[in-house]
C-alpha cells in the first residue's frame, strides 16, 4: 500500500520593513509591502508532516502534539483547501496520478524553539504547512505561488517560503494574485550579516498582530502617511542596500522602520504599546554603540528591530557580534548566556531590568 506522506520545515523571519495593516482581511492583502530576513539557524524552525489517507474521516491538525481545531472558513481550512485545489488541477490534467486530493489529511507541526522564546510561530508554522502539503501533493508550483497560499494563513508566513532577504510585494489586484513573496537576495549573497534575538519577555503578547493592525487601519492617520509616503521609498532603498551589502544604509532603514511601526501602534486608538522599558534600554544601548562608532569616523555597527512584542532582534556584521554580546551582558547582568552567539544567527536571552 502506498503511503502518501511528506515532511517540510520552514524558519522564522524577522521584518526590516514591517507589514502592519490589511486592505483585505479575508485574503490577507497588506496595505504596504514589507521585507524581511529569514533566519537560518536550525533551532528556529517549524517542521510539519502531512499525510493523506482514504481511511481518514476528516482533516485534523496537531500543534506541538496537541490537537488544534480546523475551523470552517478559518485560515487553516483555507490553506488546506487551496493546496487540495492545486493537487486537483494536476490530477485533472494527468489521469495517471492517484486522486489523493479527495483524501482527508492529518497534519502534525512542531516548533523546535520553545514557545517561551516569545517568537511568533505563525510565520514559520504556515510556511511549513504549505511546504509540506506541496511536497505531499508533488506540486510543481513555484515558491512565490505557494507564498500566495501561505499568506492566507498569516501574512508574514509568505516570506518564510524563501531563505535570505525576501520582499512581500503588496500587489494591486483585488483577488490577491499579485500579492506574493519574492527573493531579493539569497542568504549566501550576504553571509556576514547576523542576528541576535534578545528575549526580553517570553509571555504571550497583549494585543495580537491581527487585531492590533486592524485597529491601526481603522484609527491611525499616521498609517496612511506611512503607506503612501514612506514605505515605497524604503522598500526600494533597503533592497538596493542589500544588493550592495551596504550595512550602514540597511541598519538606518531597519531602525527607522521599527521606530515608525511602533509610532503607528502608538497612534492607534486606544494606543498599543509593544515595547517595554527593557526594550527601550536596548535601543539606547545600540544608539550609543552606533554613536561612538560614527564619532570615530566609522559607520553604523548594529541595527535593532522590534515586532509586536518587547523582544529585540539585533542585526549586525559578524565581526561586531562578540562586542554586542559583551555589551548586553554588561548592562543586563541577568541575561542568560547566549545560546549560540556565533552561529549564523544567535539567540540570546535578556531578562530583567537594566542596571544603571
Ligand atoms: C509586526 O503576519 O502575524 O511581525 O497576517 O494577521 O497573521 P496576520 O499578522 P502577522 O503580522 C506580523 C506583524 C509584524 C511585522 C512583520 O512581520 O512584517
């Protein structure tokens, strides 16, 4: 008997130009384009196995071993339905293919990073889900085409289908057919850039991205300015900086965009605060670190960025990582030892308060 089963994995990505706002909440079409770096460290991944079998009574899904409901019309159901439809198209074209699109699927997904790391797992989770179904159904579909389906699971997931530097083009069409991820540059193009993840707080965030960004769309005038007058230029400038391996420009834009995303959250009614005192102290540390470097006639040495929570991600050229780790450990003595600071992308623990 043939077993129809496939496993795929996808890593977390961290945006430099933030996605924040939907123009279509059902299709998950964003109000602006975004750009991220897919982390390539082995321990920040979701791995998903999908199996299709005629004996299955319904589609089912387990997350880290616990069954999760697949709500009708929900994001999971949409992704599974879209992937089955692609398989069905193949079967209709080639009658020799087994008709497994009729079978129900069982899907098991695991994150190899602790949920306690405070990292959003929806991006890697939906990317791995779509990738595993694509492997199960042996689809010849390109990554960009698959990204359109992952996007409907969680917007940021579309970017995790690629490694390296990835843009999510917002697209113009109402059906979302041109809202997809494209590679800006592969990881090998700029291996010198590393990321440190500083876990400031591992509790679940107060306002989810989904509801927070919707409130921003409804109430923030600053978001409209950002969409029209800021992001398009930043997307072009940061892509150029990546292609030129220009860390100074990359860092400047990354920090500006993180700042504006948090400003837009603050401009929301009622306001949303994602960063805390420790997050702000890490910003001050990086600003000072860069100021000293520039004063000495050098360039920016590190860039911070924050998503919808207090944890910092610091991008820096490899040669600066050791110094940054030492600075963080000095100012945040409660910091756990960095797990792997000199791997391609190190994950760090930073807990507790700042010592003056
Ligand atoms: C701040 O992709 O989690 O991390 O599409 O509603 O699932 P949904 O939102 P999600 O939002 C991510 C927001 C962000 C910025 C980013 O990753 O670009």
